[in-house]
C-alpha cells in the first residue's frame, strides 16, 4: 500500500480511537472533579468533649453519610486555638482541610502580639454554626440577688469584689472586662486555667462571681449551688429561657456569647465554598443534631459566608478595644 492509501486508512482509525478514549475518560474526569472524592479533615482547635468538638463531630458524622466519604476529626489544641489554626493556614485550599474555630479566633489578634497567620487574610469564612451563651452567676452567699444589685455593690466598693475567669485573655475574662467597661464598675479579676477550675472556685465560695458557659453551670444553678443573674447573649437562650439577657437589665448593648464556625484556607474556589456552606448548614439543621446540641447549651444558627466574615471583622475590632481599655497584657 502506498503512503496515500495508508494515510486514508489510518486517519479514520485515529479519530475512532480518540473518540473511544474520550468516551471512556469522560466519566473518570467528572469523578475527579466531583467533591469530595476522598476523606475530608476537620481541624478542631479545642479538645474532645467541649462544645466545638461536639458540634464538629456531629457535622462530620452527618456529612460522612451525605458525601459517602469519611470526615476525619483532627483535634489540634493549644495556645487558645492558634496551633490548629496555623496548621490549617498551610493546607491546600481544595476543601479537603477545613478549620473549626470558636470565638477565640476573633479574640486572639487582641491578646497575642504576633500570630503565625493573618486571622482575616489567610482564611475564607464558610458559616457560623452555633452560639454558646454564657451565664453570669454568683455564689449563694453573695449579697446581690440581681444584676442591678451587683452593679450597685461594685460601684460602692470599687475593686473590692472579685470575679473568676478561665484565664487571662479567655472569652470569659473578656466578657467580664466588657461588663466592667459598659456598666462602669471595677471588679478584681482572678484568672484560673480553664472553665473547670473557675467553676470550682465559685462553688467553693472563694470567689463570688464568674461568667461561664451555660452547660458548665446550669445544673449547679438548678441545684441551688449557684445563682444566675443574667445571660451574655442579646436574646434569651433556648437552653435556659428563664434567664434575662444582661442587655435587658440596664447594660444596653452588652453581648459576649461564644460562637463556633467553619473556615477554609484562603484560595478556596467560591463554588466550593457555597457547597460547603449549604452542606454544613443542612447537617446542622437535622432535628437530631439540633436537639443534641441544644441539650449541651449550643444553639444552631448558621449564616452566609459574608455574614460570618462581617462578624469576625467586627469582633476583632471590638475585642481589641476591650483589651486596650482593660490594660490586659499582650503576649
């Protein structure tokens, strides 16, 4: 066969081979582009057993079933959540590493002089997930039975009444400092090493006041071992509806509820961010998940990525002002 005949024979065969290859590879290409097609890691910045961990695990379990891919919970704790956050900042922005944080994420820029990441620039917010209101509680032996009485006592004896927190720069510490600033009172701060030790101090009567998460103190309040004077959120809590917000008791605008949310490394494609927002919020809205979280004092909220980004920006500025006003040392 001459070259011309060979050419006429080979070209149709070549095109047929390319068409066959395309028909075989098209489903494979589609599968490679689908998300997720392998396990997804949730970096959780606080230890197992807490509210952030519980929420992340419930979402992870639900999404494992929804996606058909395993969600792996990776607790990276320490330094107020900054260790896990720094790890997530270095991850590829492909949706296979997500970061679950608490409100300390917005506090850390105020209490750490230098962070190994830029809190706003190196992450894209996906959604606010849950709120965790705190209760202002006192020991039963403390004379004040209302927030107004406490404020009056503190004004009469500046610096003589103490409150205990979970540590310098913790959310409960800053909640106390915000109350001092907005109510115009002076309380002596007694730091401990976590919520547990702080609750122990107030139960013993050594320190008369603390602000703590609802689950950590509510059963003590119901047992008569502590007295609740107010809630740190701007509206009543579904887990403790009988308690009035501090903002409704003469300290207008006061708000210091903890929150949890999901972030991803900067560079995540917008279409993937929207998918993750939908999927995580859908997981949170499942009735079994909502009820379990509520039993632990966590209220499911959900948000758009834009609303969560705005909240983080606003809180970073707010807590910086609180730290400056209170003269809290920056590490």
